[in-house]
C-alpha cells in the first residue's frame, strides 16, 4: 500500500503527539506519582509507535517501543521515576523530534540510530527490581485488569465476554427481555490501516443504522483520538442477525476480521473497575483536578479541521480584492452624484457583507499563542539545569489569539527574550539567598489583547539592568561619545541594548555574550509591524513588552495628502489630530517640538523625510501618533479620511525601505504607500 499520501497527516499528528509528550513529561517531573499523567504519556508513546510502524519508519518505531517498555515498567510499579530517567526520556523526545524533522526534510529517517539512547533505555528496564513505588505496588493488584482494559491493546479470547459496568448491564438485560439481540463485536483492522479512528467512525456509522452501541473498549474518546492499536470491542443492541452484522462490517474497507459473540438471557454482568470514571475514596489533589481540566481542554481543542495556510492566504486575497472593488463602487457613487436609492443600498449591503466576510476569514486565521508558548517550559527546564539556576516559568494568557502569519514569526524573538531573562536577568542561587530573595527565580510570560494589538510580556524578578554599565560599555566600544552619554536619559541608554553586536556580558557562554539576540528581536518585531519596550529597576527585575498587530493583511488607516502624493497611516497608531501654528513650533536640542495638552511632542516634517517639496505655511496640520509611551507629531498637508485598506508587499526590490511598510490600491486604481510609524519615530 502506498502510504505517501498520508505523510503530511503523519507529520502533523506526530508534532501534536510530541508536544503532548513534552507537556506531560514536564508534569511528571513535578508530580512523579501521578498515575493519570503516566498513563497519558504511555498512550501517546503507544500512538507514536503505531503511526511510525504503519508509515514504515522502523527506527522511530524501535525507539518509541523502548520508551514504551520503560513506561510500562513504571506503570506496573517495578520502576521508580527519578531525575536521571526523566533526563533520558527528554533526550528520547528530542530524538523523536529530530526524526520528524528529518522526515519533513527528506521523507526519510536519516542515518541516526540513537543506539546509545536505546541501550540506556534497555539498561533502565533491566534495573526494574531495584526501585519500586510503594503506592503503585499497593494499587497494582487491584487495578491491573482495569488498566489493561482502558489503555492496553485488547486481548479478548473468541469465547470470552467482557465485563460491563452495572448501568450498561441493566440496559443489556432490559433489551434482551424485549426480544432484542445483544452482541459483543470485536473488530480487527488490517495492519496497514493508517487512519484507524476514521475507519472506526465509518464502522460506528454503519452499525448505528441497525441498532445502538451501548459500550466500547477502549472508550469512544480513546477511539476518536486513535489511542488504540488495531482492534476494538463494541457491545451492540439490534434486531438484526449475527450474519447481517458480519456482512455489514466486513463490507468496510481495511477490516481484517470480525468476531461476534451473543450475550445470553438472564446473564448478569457485574460492574467492572473503570480507571477513568471511578470515583476514588480519597479526595482529589489539586494536581489531579488540574490534570482533569487539562485533559478536558485537550479534548475540546481537538475538535478542529486542518486547513493549509496557503488556502487561507488565497481566501484572504480574494476578500482583499472584494474590499478594493467595494471601495471603487463607493468612489463611482460619489463622483457620479448618483441619487439612485437602490444603488446606495446595494453599496451599503456590499460593505456589510465584505466586512462580515473579512471578520470571518480573520477568525479562521487567528490561532492561540499557546502554539508558541508550549515549547518554552521545556526550554527553561533545560536552561535551568545547564546554568544551575532554579527557575520557575509562569505563563498566562495562552488563549490570546494572533494571526497565523505573526504566530509563525514570533517564536524566535520570544526565545531570545526568555534566554536573556534566564541568563542575564536572574541571579545565581547563591546571590539570591545573599540578597534575601526567594531561592527560585521567576520568569513570567504573559499575553493579552489590547485594542487592535496583542501584548506579550516577559518579566523576571532578577537583578535588573545596570544603566551605568551599559553607558560605560557603549563609550568603550565607540557606540556613543561621553558628551552624547551625558545628554541621554535612562530610557535612551537602555535602547542601546538593541544595537547590533552590543553585549554587556563579561564572557561568552552557550547562551549569551556574542552580542546577538536583542537586535534580532527588535528587527523581527519591527518587521511584523510591532515594537518592543524595556522597563527595569535595578535589583528588582526587568520587563520586556512586545506589542504586535492582530493581523498583517487588512487594516483601518487614515489617508493623508503630502504634496501631490497620497499616503496611509495605520489608525491603531494615531492618538489625535492637531492644528499646528508656525509660531508654536519651538526648538529643543535641535529638535522641533510643540506643546499639546500640556505635553511636549517632537514633530517630524514628512515632506523632508520623503523628499517632497514643502510650502511655508502659517497654519499646518499635525497627526499625533504613539509608539508605546512616546508620541510624535507628523506634519502633513491635508486629510482624506479613514479607510479600510489592503496591505500589499512592495516586493524584494523595494523591501529595504524602512519608512514604508507596504502599499495599497485605492478605489480609483492609484497606489498609496503605507508609512511605517515605528521606523519614522
């Protein structure tokens, strides 16, 4: 069977399963006695093994098989979770991620066999009798049967009926007393079946036309999430005969065999232990409740449809063209002074439809920042072990949504900020104890929506930024002169950290000191139409604030005239519009400023920046824009009005123009340039 058609599905599902594996291994490190988390890790590893085997990736299958062996020994109580074992499992996770990356790049697994890693896993299982978890050993005899039923491959003899919970047993007896047939149906799928859950769904659909499924092993949720190997069991109530059921099921493709056993009248099936549904006698811990909430969250989030981002881009482009046509129609209506009420109504209706369609497409493109945040707990865990610092990463606002285009680009800047906080920001354990701080340093990663922007904050409770140290280093490197340093305020000095190749680290390490990082952060975020700010207090810590636009495709803008040219300024940056008298402009340190609402605001004459001729007027118009806490007034000739515009790229030949963020097509076919407020400020 040619499985190449399923390669993309395999890659996407492998990435999801590896992320779940990563999250649950971190959870297990904090709570090594959590059986529910351990079972989830086992199921994910089992799924990965089956997927890899089906696709013919033998090396990946072998590694996951050995991981599964270790997990099985832990579940049985023969092994105890320890730091060394978790380090090995995390290395295995990295190896699996490398396999997936190799498959993405070459459609093959590469030459790496990870022989030493597999040998280490085998050594762990060979020590199974050395360490035993007491509480697991006490529970194992009472619940082995239920564990096997809920999480292990099915092993039911052809003449053996499964045990039903009491409620399903009563339903079965009631149905049989009414003359209905009750069958136990065991279905085995062929070994080369790739989409097992989809095939099971087809079987469920076919059977439910003939009767009612009252019980299944594994659970319906596990079957839907493909947490089973190649077989599953159903208890089915129907009026149809055994032969009819066999005919229907065997008619479904990729079904290898089916075994049907009838329940007999009068049989009473006692309640079995159900690991996942049975209430424990002891109250749940906070961690168990948290795990249950997380599992519920995972189940809800799995109700999604995968759509290729290229298709969404095509849909967005079509919506963009529709908005341009709408703008053209509005222009025609105004120029012709058309008084036809039907025409006006049609244009208004078109505007409502395009706005609704645009909102709908944007919602499809929006994804939670959780997709990026999920990789960071593991990264901080590895960094803390490498630099020997005890670090607690606290994340919030993971449900905040951003455009998929922004999500794909924001990961690297956040990695730089988090590594910077861990290495530069936080003190060593000894320093924190000496200063009277908590032994464990804290890094907070927070996301939230603010108007048409999304704000991401990276805050630490470390040593803060030494402004004098930055100033001294900048003078030594020739970045600034002593005279310039005296004239600079604290915020301007801190901004020097974003200069290329600037670093205050005393020595080069694996994490920092080479002068790369913050300049990359700023350039990447600026390219996304956002900006980054720093707040710091010496001895208390620092906070990096990244502000990003919700979308990069369609925005509300203020259209302006400068000379004979039309330009657009994103509306999200604009504070207000002021009349500026020539006599009100003052010069402060060679910078023109005005006073508006008791604030001193620097002004920028856009004519000079854009190289356009300017008339000397007594009364001018100023557009006040804001970037973070800083305000600047742009001097323009006149306003056109607010308009919804489609951002178009300038292409590779014009991409180096910093002050221009892109272009848009107006209703009359003219092209207007979009000003990059961040660069101008």
